C-alpha cells in the first residue's frame, strides 16, 4: 500500500494532479514525496494506514474551491482532514486520491458576544473557541474528550458529542450556519445567522456526513453563557443494575444533569490504579453526576440527587468539596481509556448506543460473550444518553486473538442493534463500522443514503468508500485496534 | 393493526408512484395554509395514530405520525414531562384567515408538527422541533418503508435523514412514526412583564441570553416585554430579583396566546409575515410587530412583500396564511438546484406534496 508500489498510470495521474495544484497553491502547500505524506497516512484509528497520492494544504476558501474544481475535472477522489483525531478512519487517505487538509484555515473570524455566536474557519480547535469566548462569559458546549486537539470542521463532519450531550446536545444542536464547498467547487451557505433557514434542513444533513457531501470551509456556532457553578457527585453501587436504575430515577425525577457517567468494576480499578482519583475500588459500578446552573439551582439539585442516589441503593455518595476534587473525580473517568490500556497489550473500543433500560441485560450478555471468547471486557458508559464503550482486552501477539476480538466486537455491535440501539453513538462509521451499517440498515435504506450522496456528488469523489457501505461490501468489517497503548495522540484524553 | 396501516399507506404510495399520481398528505388538517396549495389525491394519515412507546426514564417517546399532539402532551404531562420545543397547535378557529378549517376545530398531529418543524416560545432556549427528532419511519416516493435514526440520543450511523424530514413538509417522505427526545417539566415557572419599547427589549433579551439565567421565553408583544423564568424554584426566585418587573398572574395564558396566535396582536386584517432574523438585528420601531424568540422571530403586518427586507437583515421571511403566491423565502439558484436533486433522490416522480414548499419541489 505504500507509494513505492504505484503503477506508471498512477504516477502519471499524480504528476498531472501535482502540476494542476502548483498552479493554484504555493509549492510548500502541495506534498507528494513519501516522507512528506507519512504524517497523513492515518487518523486516530491507526490500525488503518495508507499514503495518499498527494496532500494539498489550501489556506483560503478560494484555494479550496480551486482545488476541488481541479479534482472534479481530473476525477480525483478527495478526502478532507482536520486534526486527524477521528476514531473511525473517516480521514483515512486513498492511494489514488487527494488528502485535503484544512489545517491552514485556522482563524477565528468573529465573535459576536451580543448575538452569542462565533464564526470560525474549519481548522480552529474545539477548545480554542471556548477560550476565545471566555472573556465574554460564553463558551461552546460540545466537548469531545479530544477537544484540545480536534477541530471544529471535523466536529461538524462527525457530529461530535462529549460528556455533556444529554443537556447541551451534539454538534448538530450547536451549529447555526455552515459555508461549504461542493465537489464542483461551488460555495454554498447552509443554515443562517437566524434560528432557521428556508427549505430543507441541509445544516442537519451536512452535520455528521463524514466528508461525503461537501467540504466545510466556515462554521458559525452558537455560544452559551458559562454556568455559574458546576458540582459533581460520585455514587458507588454493589450492583450495576442498581446503578442503571439510579440514572433513570434521576431523570424521571425531573433533573437533567450536565454529565452522567458510569464505570464498571474493572474500569474503576484500572482508573484508580492509574490516576488515584479516590474511586471506591470494591464497587461494582460508580456513577459520576455533574450538575450545573445557578448557585441556588445547583445547591438544591445536589441535595435531591444525593437523596435519590441513596434511595436507589447507592452504598456511598460523595460530593466534591471543591473544584480540585471535582477535577480529580473527572480525571479518573477521562483517563479510563489509557488506564485500561495498561491492563493488556491491546484493546479494541466499541461505540454502541443502547436504550438505557436494556443496560443490565446488555452488560450480562457482554459478560457471557466475554467468557465465550475468553477475552476480558471493560465497560465505560455515557449513562445519560446510553452511549456504551465496551473495551475488549487482547494481545495481538497471541495467535487468533485479533480474529476472536473482531468477532466478539461484531457480536457486541449486533447486540446493540438488536436491543434497539445503534452501532455508533459518536465516533462515526468511517471505514471501521461499514459492516455494522449493514446490520443496522436495510438495503433500501442504504440505497436511499446513496441517492442522497449522489444529489451532492454524482461521481462519488468525496471520501468514497466511507460511512455508507455499498450493498456488496456488506460483509466486510474493521475495528479500532490499539497496540501497546500507542494511539497517534497518546496524551489526549479520549471519550 | 399499525403494521397493516403502514403497509396500506406504503401500498398507496407505491401505486401512486407507478401511476405518477400526485398525493396531498393530510394529518389533522390544521395548517393547510402553511405552505402552497397542493393539487393531488388526498393521502389521509390521521388513522395512523397512537403512542408506540414511551419510557419516561429514557426521555424518549415514539408515536405514529397521525397521533394528535394533544394526546402526546397529555401522556407526557402525566409523567411530569413535556415537549420542550412547545409546538403550537393552531387548533382553534383563528380570528382571521382563509381556508375551510376556520370554523372547525382541527387537531394538530405529530407528523404535521414535525413536517412543518414548528416550535413555540421556548425555541431559542430549549431548541427547535428538529433538535428533538431522534428517529423516523417514512414511506419515500417509491413506496418503500424506511427507518432512520432511532430511539437513542446519540446516533451517528449514516446521514441524519431523520432530522432532514423536519420542515420538509412531507415532500421527501410520508412520516409514519417519529421518535422524540422529551424533557422534564420545570419545577417552577414565572412570567415577568417589563415596560420598555421593542428596541430596548431586544437589546435586553440578547444581554440576558448571554448570562446564566433560567430564561425559557422572551417576547415583546408591541406593548411590553415579557420574560418567562423556569427551572428549580430557587433559581427562578433569584432571577426574579435580578430582572425586576411585574409578575404576570396569567403568565401561562400569555405564552399560549402568543404561541397559538390568539394574542390581540394577531387579531387584525392584513398580511402577516414571519421574519426569522439574527436575534440582535436592529428593530424598526415604525413597524407594527410582535417580537418573539429573544429577537429572532418577528411577526410583522405588511402589505408589501418582506423577502428582500428579511434577506437584507440576515434572515428570511415566511408569508403567513398567504392564501396565494409564495409562502417561503425563495432559494438561491444553487440551493434550489440542490433541493431539486434531493427531492429527486427521495421522490423521483415528484408525487409527494408537490409544490407545497416551492413550485419546483
């Protein structure tokens, strides 16, 4: 799959593309030597790697338009890329394609503190928006765990979530307007600075479309006032069923926590050993409940949630006494993945979503499957919104372990779909979950998605082979494999 | 029973597809005026009703599209939950307007509400109808029954074709079933009235929205500013101290009158326009207007078309109860072309509510 294996035809095609690009871009913005292409060979899903034919780094919208016009004319496939932190291989390059990096489009164009919006280029980092808005008492709500590195363009492409989705929504709920460039190089405005726009909701359609419909070149997001106060409670349970029920009790009581996270015993132990967050290591499960709002509101709700947790059978309820303790309690959760990475040479991360009421059953069946396959599974759960991250521990050096892991992963995803859930809650389909799409959708539904794609990109040049499998690919399957804990961005908190 | 109805509807659409017969989709028939007139065989979906599944602890409700909105709201209220986007019903006879529905009480349905993407006063604070759509089951223009999204809050598998149905007015598919995120009702609610002109009110609404205040509705009805506080008891109390003004005894009635357009502002002859604008857009004090949604939705009486004015202000207009002519802001040629291709992708023969949104769709 390396560039050295290219045929003369590919070589000629590359030369033609490079020549065309050099008419549009400065020489240092066009990369084609194998050593220059190497940094782009994968995104956060590092099990899949291949070098792109060429990388282009435009720094203006005009340049993006010109590059897309060129690729359209030459019929060269285009894969757009932000920071490359995605976890499903959505930015995996194509050996015969252009990798279009939006990294140089990284200006915050305007912050309007009155209308509470930020207009930014796609290469702006998620956290940079909140940092720029802070002096106005505002912030950008969606906070994927990789927010210090991931870019807003990528967030839009993946409809990124975070730990505060239940209360504050996903990317789609927090974007007002997009400037996009179509595969023909035409610039379109989707959404508006008002709260809605005439015609079809193309803003929603574009969000989460994984780079298959158009290239995002500008994003206007809505900003929210920073809550006066945030408070976190930790509750320990001797039984995961009780912990799951407690989540339902809190929501049914009319309280909408900003964050609601659950970890099972192996996850608790791993996190505690790693960051010493002060977690109760004997507990079968813990819940972290974050409440935010005005001072008065948070005080009132902390008391109510405490009572609810105790009534639901919590063996212990702790309230963070200060900001330092709040940060420490969250640190354990945010470090859960690297912590699990210390338990085994490799782990494989799933991203299903399930109706929460099915949690006890799903966990029991995952445990049975885990025994059946002889592979330990650790569970971390965005309990508020049902997004379950089972981590399968394995050692790639043991014969057959990889195949067994993939098979177990498939069974877990099928289980998520079976109980009424979905194969991916927040990581996207990319190249990783194409097979799961075949479980979740009927051929007619997949065909409808292809028709939508064709309405934007009749020749299928934008990120081909990702997100929506062709009907004949419906038997293939991939996975996120982490070897020796070595992710491309090892220092990033995840999930 | 429901499956039989689904099958029957799908077969009707399939037959219409084969014959090329245009269909006019009708639910409760409460808002025929919110769109251009459709010429076609009536496809009545109002029998396809009933709540399929409601789980309060999951904050999710799924119902057939023909279910009356009132039935859904009653079921939610029993469990102290609500549709946080507060959809209007437009059910009772309105003081003015055309159309056969005037004297008959017609019930808004879930399908019609989602199809029109209708949201009430809480919209800028809680989100729009489309924000609460989690999944749909539809019949596309070929008579195929398709399901997109689901009953879970987080779902990024495939394109978000469920949300795309919100506001598409049935032109991309006949809604059969919708799953919505629902929310707890606030523990306490209070409405304040403050004396100020509309321009001051819009400036104030925007400033408040930038502070962590429990505000869930703001409106200047041409006379005074109104603010609804909602949330935990203590939070509402504290905010009330901060904002001042006079407590409105009939607060709930006020918001319902604005939402349902029974407020006196709407009771006059003439041509009504809905302007959807950036919330801080300048206020023209010479206009007779009711400003809702923290400044982002403005109702204006005007005999002259306001398309250009709305576009100039950074938003768009809707000609409310137009009777004839265009209802929705014209699209740019490039966007219209894309809309036509999308329409084609779902409804290749153009049989679903043709012309309801635009003549070309």
